[in-house]
C-alpha cells in the first residue's frame, strides 16, 4: 500500500465516522465539533486531489466561519439536550433509515458494477495546475465574472436576512 | 485572448441592461431606506420606477442574442436573450409591479414598521434572481440565481416576524428548499462528471455524441427535475406550499404563486429542452426527449402532473381557510401546466405560455380581493365570508369572476387557457391526460363555487362596509378587465405566445 | 493512485448520510448541519471530477457553493433565532412541519 492509499483510508474512516456520529449525536454542540472534524477530513481529500486552494477555503470558510455561526447560535439559544431518538421504533425513522441504506447501496452498485471501466481513471496530470490559485483566479475573474457578481448579491441578501429576522425589536 | 474575453464581457453588458436596472434599484432602495425611513410612499415609488425602467430597457434590447459573457471555445456563454426569456421577464415584471401596488394597501406590510425598507429591497433582489433564471444557459449561473430567488423568498415569507405562523412558514420553507437545492446540486455534479462542462448546449453536444451510460443520466435528470419541481410545487415536493402560502404575508403569497412559479417553469423548459433534445431527429415531436429515449420521460412527467393536480384539487376541497385553499388551487394549476410540459414541442410550450399569462391576472386578482377583505375582516376563514356578496357587492362580484376564471368556465379567460392546453394535449394524442385534466377542473368547480355560495346564497348578520378607495378600485379593475376581456378577445395573447416559443438555438 | 470511483462512492455515502439526518432529526440546527453535510458531499464529487478532468471549472463551482452555503446558513440560523423568540422551541415537530 502506498502512502496515498493509507491516507485515503484514514481520511475516509474519519469522514464516515464523524458524519454518522453527527446524525446520532444528541447534543448539538458535539454535532458541531464532529462536523468540523468532517470538514477537516474533506480538506484532506482535497489535498489528495491536488485542489490546494479549495482545501484552504474549506478550512477557512467552512470550519472557520460557517461553523462559528452554528456554535454562536447554539450558545445564544442555550439549548438543552434534544429529546429525540429516545424512541427507537418510530416508523418514520425506520423508513428514513431504510431509504438511506437503499440509497447508499444503489450508489455503490451503480459505481462498482455499472461503470466498471470509465471510473477507474486516476487523477489527471493537469490537476496540479487546475487547482492552483493562479488558474482558479484567472477563470473566476474572466469566464465566471457574472456568477461572481451574483454571489455578492446572495451574500448581501444573507446579511439583510440576518438583520431583518434576528434584530430584537422593530423600532 | 485575455483582452478578448474582457472585451466580450463589456460588450455583453449592453444586452444586460434590464438586469443592471434591477441591480441599481436594489442599491438605491438600500441607500434611500437609510435616510428616509419615515416616508411611506418613497420606497414603493422607487421600486415601481425601477421595474418600469427595467421593462422599458427590456423592450428595447434586441430580440435574439446568444453567447453573452462567453470567453472562447471552452465557455460559449452564460446567458442568452431570446423571445422565450422576454415573455417570462415581462410576466415577472407585471407580477412584481402588481405586488408593489398590493403592498401599498396591505395592512400586514404597513404594520411591519421600520423594516418596510428591507421588504422592497428584497423584492427587487427576488426579481433580479428570477430574471437571471429565465435566461441562463449555464448550470453554475442557474444554481446561483436559483439560490438568490430562494433566499429572498425565504426571508419574505417570514417577513412579518412578529406573527408566529410567518416564522414557522419561513423555517419550513428554508428546510425544504435547502434540501431540494442540495439534491439538485448533486444532479448537477453528476451531469458535470458525465460531460465535463456546465454549459447546457455543450452538455447536449457531449450527450448526443458520446455513448453515455443512461443510468447516471437518469439519476441526474431526476434530481434536477426534483429541485426545480420544488420551486413550482410539483407533486411529491409540494408539502411546503400550503403552509408557506398560509403563513407568508398575502402579497408574498401572491408573488410566489405567480412569479416564482413562472421562473421555475421557464428554467424547467429551457434546461430540459436544450439538454435532452436530439437536433438530428427530423420529427419535432420525437426529438423532444430523444437523448433519454431508454427512459419514458414524458410518461413520468405525465404521471407527476396527474398526481399534482389531483392532490391539489382533492386537498383544496377540505380547506376552510381561503388563503390555504388558494394555495392548493395553485398546486393544481401547476399540475395543469405540467401537462403542457409533457409534450415539450412548440404546441405544448405555447399552451403553457398562454396559460401563464392568463393565470397571472386571475390568480393575482383572487389574492388581491382576498387580501382586501381579510384586512377589513381580520380573518381568512370562509365562514366569515357569509353574506359578503350583499355587503360589498363589487368585491364579491370580482372574487366570483376570478374564481370562475380559475375554474375555466367561459366566457372568462381561464376557459381560453384550458382550451389551448387540453387542445394541445389532444393534438399530441395524450387524450387520457386531457380527460383527467377536464375531470380535475370539474372537481375544482366544487370548492371555488363553495366560496361564491357562501358569499351570495347565505344570509348573515355581520356588520361590514367597505370603502375601497380609488387606488384599490383601479387595481382590481386592471386585473378584472383582462380576465374578462381575454375570454372573448384572446388573439393578442395567442400571437404573443406564438412568437415567444422560440428558444435560442431552435 | 486512487481511482475516481472510490471518491464517488465516498461522497455518495456522505450525501446519503446527510439525507438520513435530515429525515430523522427533529432539531432544526442539526437539520441545517445535515444540509451542510449534503452540500459538502456534492463538493467532494465536484472536486474529484475536476481533478480527474484536469479542469478548474468544477473547483470554481465549489467556491460558489461555499459562498451560497454561508448565506444559506446565515439565513437559516436567523430564521431559527426569530422562531425561538416566538416559540421557545426549535423542534420541527412542534412546528408541524409535515402537517397536511
């Protein structure tokens, strides 16, 4: 086994366990921490895939900014432990879990059996250049200039939303 | 090459002026709100001017122009202008202008106090997002504008924050919406993986030239249809609709049921038509879903359409709240329009366009009258409307006409809309679908007439007198006259729709 | 070297776990976290395709998804705060989310 494969397996295990623990965890604070762990595992995958810029963004934006927002809200609301998941024979949960397992199996079958040869390709040598900040910024500010501007609107709307909805009182 | 692409982007901005006008409106509103909070009419006036200017620029931009914002061979553009997008943009602007007018006399909005400014700001970003949705040809821009529309509407749905049900509606809306857009995004990522591009035309090119495994394509298609189906409240994804429509301020309910649905349909038609059509086929009818030929797409959509209209109509039968009933009725109307999507040739699309144009007037009219009465009565329950036809004859008669038109009885415009839709179905040999559509219209007659019966055939002792004021009278008339007129003289809409079926590249 | 399909299976698994979470959990904040999980699964798919094609547009897509996710989280959490002030609960069952 090469170093790359070992890293992949470790990261995959971390990612899967943290995701699974997240959805069965009762305390939302632990869930947030697990989600941050999950994001770090994903950042590791991005590095394996030669996407350095996205890996850095993953840590800075997701684990740094978005998750801090979650932690703030949880602290602000001062929630006690959730009562859910105490009744294991809830019909909806069983249906949902069956649905999810079927979904995973379906994807597994689909990727393993259906598309045997096409997906055995390995990473392209161009990927180092494609993932570099230089290349990304070049494409971002020429080809995708308009989407970039639209994103600024989306963020602005997000800010307005936070002010409108969370402000304590109308004056 | 670098210079060239910047040059192209700058040139493209000339064709982008209607959207730029909306962006400008957004910022002007944001700034003016900062300094003139107290003024009641300034902000609506600015947004009206913005929408009208945008409409003016829209009329004076050229008819067809493709490849906007393109940068060389790998990217053949993100945006097109064609008669199809023009039609939907006009529709959206009309709906937005009516919404602003409604908001002026809406009690809910005027009581929102200091936050009224953000309301108009968000309405303009909502309009901007829908404009982008109607003419984007790139999956990335499509996702972003989809989110811009969604985010604006989540906030607008929860706008009257102190009303509890409004916040609940907003939470439901965002959870369903975020899951739907996540699923759609997964579909987009599969499609990107299959073809290596996000441009709809290039995707079509790769799909028709390479031998691609059909299963992932079907999964991607289903996920994308599901995501857009959420926006137009198609059957398995319609759960949010009644709650959100009931909880949101009624002006927002009106605009969600018309404009955002229109944008969703425009996106659905454009993306699927461009991606999955086979240009080499000679027969238009058979080329429509050609790339996905292993899978019977039109039968799936037909099934969903039947499910949507039947569920909407049956659930509407039991409602006692008028706003909720109109929500279910709007689900049913989405079902009728989906039947036109089954055919996906020019006839079917034309029928959808005609339907939408008429639906705009009758649905907005119904919501406006309900809003006027509800503001006065403080209730949307049908029981409280008993005997209202005699206390407020003008409103009673107008509501009756709008509801009759929604059912599709001549001589109202709703009849013409249904006639063209079911006519197109019969022409394309989907007779069973047309029969189910007609049966559903008969069911809908029952609950629409229940309101009318309550208003006119029952006595009541409630005190009610309504002084409409000139403004509201004019707005009602401006919706009422088209609803009646287009039932008799419908040639202009047909011609407008006929011109507007042209999608860029066809 | 790791073939593409392992990345795809992994991201499909993450996506499914996210969906299960959305369907089973009743706490609105955790539901939002599960939505973030779904979006990240999509990001992994996009980045792996992008690297295997040697084409940056997939990574650009991820960049935009991140921005949208940030805005969506901000709006969602603001709505949760507004609701909590009104109702003192964020359990979606008490919001009757699946009411007909």
